[in-house]
C-alpha cells in the first residue's frame, strides 16, 4: 500500500485565505475531520482526543491528570503538575483548538461548543494545579478567545431556532467572564483593546437591533440568519463563501419583496 498522500490531496487545494476543512468517512466507518494545510493535512477524530489516542487508558491527558488530582486530594496530599505534564497538556490543548476551529467552519456548533468548553476546563485546571505564573499565562492568555468561540457556538444555533433571549444570556455570560479575566490580571484599563470582548458586545447590539425572528416572515428570518453568516465569512476572509451568501440574500430579499407586494 502506497504511503504517498498526493492522491488524497488531489483536487483539494490549500487556500491561505480560508480555513479549508471537510468531513470524510474513515476506514472504520466513522466520521473524521480533515483540515487542509499548506504541506498536507491534519486528520482528526470527531470524538475523544483528536488523534484518537487514549493516554494511560483515559480519554485524554486532562482526564488522566484530573483523576490523579482527585486521588491526591482524597488522600489529603498536595497535587501539582510537573513540567512534563504541562507540556503534554499544552500539546493536547492545541489538538482540541484545531478541531474546534474546524468544527466551527463546518457549522457543527454543538461539537465546537463541546471542545471549547473542554479547553476552558483545561485552563481552569492549570490555574489550580500549577504554581509557575508564566506557565499559567501560557494557557490562560487564550481564555477570552475560547470564551468568545464558546459563546458563538452556543448562541448561533439558539438564534437560528428563534431563541433570542437564551442566546443573549449566553453572550452576556461570556462578556462577564471576559471582564472577570481582565480583573484577575488587572487589565481592566485595557478592556477596549480586547477584540474578543468587543466582538461579543457588538454582536449583542446587532441582535438587540434586529426584529425577533418570531415576528418575521419565514423568508425574512432566513435572511437574518444568512446575514449573520455573511458577517462571519467576511471576518474570516472566506470570500468565496461570502459571495455565495450575498447572492442568496439578494435572491431572498427579492422574493420577500415580491411576497409583500402580492399580499398588499
């Protein structure tokens, strides 16, 4: 059997301006995620550790070290991660980052929410089991970004389902969590420089200015959803997707206008 991956990549070009990702069915019959890179691809499992490994028989190194912490606490013993454990958790966290980013672009929001929540759990674990402030910051500096991604992954399907108030509560919780992060590190004066906070605040205002979906026609509700996706595509520099979304929005706006004229 050839080990050359050229055939796998044939017709699937890398685009530095977009996240190029797809879902395939593996030889084991299970879905797998493939993320295109300039020199090849990353293949990830949908569930468990992205690389499919089970360190020490656990789903992940995080699960293993959490179990070790519980055992130490139960025995009344101190527990602190050593440098090797921190390195393992760092590399594992990067795997989950690649997967939740891929899941976001695949619009698998529930799974993106799962993986972002997992990395937030990792950051909290590091904060309570590591004494070196530099190592803590190595992980925790990404907390605002993961909070933002988690909020978007949870709130987006809620908005699409017309559950605006639930979506707003999710966004508000994330905003407060980012503010708490800034307070922890005495960064309140730099709040306007944190794009994650600004992103969620602006998204919240956009939602408040929109007419609730239940008061819209079905076509208008669909347009509102596509407009949000257009904003996300433009922000991600996914220009081909943005162009397709603009065309669909224009078509639906024309359809909604014609429907309104007929009913009038």
